[in-house]
C-alpha cells in the first residue's frame, strides 16, 4: 500500500482540530488565517521584470464568532464528540 504524501482538510475540520487542541469549551469558532503583504520585482530575466505582490501566510489559528456560520464549529459540540470518541 502506498504511503500518502498529502492530506487535505476543510475549514470546519481544521477549526475542530484547533478548538480541541486549544481546549476551548464554548462559543462558535472558525478558522483564522493571517496574511502578510510584500512586493518585489520578478521575472524570468532582468530584461523582463514585473512588479509583483507576495502574500505569505503568516499564521493560522481560530477566532470566536458572535453567531454560527458556514465556517464555524460549536466548541461545546466538538468537546462532547472528543469525550465520547473511543480511544484507539
């Protein structure tokens, strides 16, 4: 069997994992991605440079929302699932 080289997670899945890791017990929480902004001249050669924006991901976390939406998870429900999940 081949070893996976990549795993992908949706926004809610990531929010659940981070809520669990942070030990948050209440509220609606969603993914927070903080971006930076930089600029540079880039191109295949010095004769063909173009100004370009560089947008790095600075950090990833969770933030609390006032009401639920398509990006949030309920921390109480996440923790309830964690407690009832069987230990492997």
